[in-house]
C-alpha cells in the first residue's frame, strides 16, 4: 500500500441503513456555580456490528439533507422530552443557506436552543446567510462558532461578518494556556460575540480552577463525559 492510500481516511462501502446513530449529550457548565447552562447534543456513529466510525469522516461524506434531517430529529426529540433545558446542535453553515430548512427551524415557535456551526463551508458574507441567521437569532435560536482557533483563517474572517452569540474555543487551547492567556482571549473575542465564550477540553482540576476566575462557560471530561440520552443521567435532565 502506498503512502497516499495509507493516509486516506478509511470508511467501508456502506449504505446509510448500515449505521446506527446514538444520540449523546454533554453538559456545558458555569465553572463558578457549577450549574449546567446547556447540553451539547452529539452523535456517535457505529455499524450494526458495533464497529465505531470516525464522526468527522462520516459527516464529511454525507450530504446536507442527511445532516439537516438528523438535526431536526434531534431538536424535536430534545424539545419534547426536555423542554426546560437548553440544548445545542451541530450543523454546517451551508445548511443554513437553505431557506426551507431555516423555516423548519423557525417552526419550533420560539423554543430556545443553539446551533453550533461546526464547519464554515460557504461564503460567510452572503446576504442570504446573514438574513437567515438574523431570522434565527430574532427567534431565540443562538448561533455559535464551534472549535475556534486563532490559526483558523476562516474562523477569524467570520468574526467580521457574523455576530456570534457564543464562540467555543477549541480544546487544544487549554493544553498550554494559563490564566493570563485565557483572560486575554476573552478580551480579544468579546466584541465578536454577544454572550461570551465556551472553553472546550476542560480535563482536570487545574483547568477548572483557572476558569473559575474567568467569565466563560466550560465543557469537558472533568465535569462529564458524553452520555446517551436514554441513560439515567439524561433522565435527571427532567428534574
């Protein structure tokens, strides 16, 4: 096998009916109060013979209609089962260029949830995109930028074209961060989002203690691993 073949992401030949998609949630927390503010809704992809599939690979090859259908199903289920909790759902920006899909999101009648833009895969200065985002935000649907990193050119360009509700900081940032760098990032990004930052990848007590001194929300294994919506942990969401 040559290097090119070896380095290509591997996904067996499949039909979508060959896969099982398990819905998980992971809390997003205020580090000062340790109260849960949101639950991120995640998808775990596996084949029916229980082989896990890399999520990034899977979602890079399915089309937008599949991603939209999955998001609508997850939103509908979460709003029906846990109406008093706020959830976030992952979506590509190009999905929000689809007026029909945006109208379906608006049909949830002012329900409060967030859309995490996991991929900036279309022109962020598009008037159509801006109109659709404005409609969603006017109807209590928050728009978040996911996995922000200062080296991501598209993410930095989006700061001047989209006014985000929240910006999620890629988990790689905390590997080398100290309190000063965290506060500097909060200061730098404050003009570009209305509700603040979410730091991903909080793995230990040291991260937690630093972030308690800041004004952002947090997410990571230090607080909770993702767990199935049907688990005992998820049942407690209703309480």
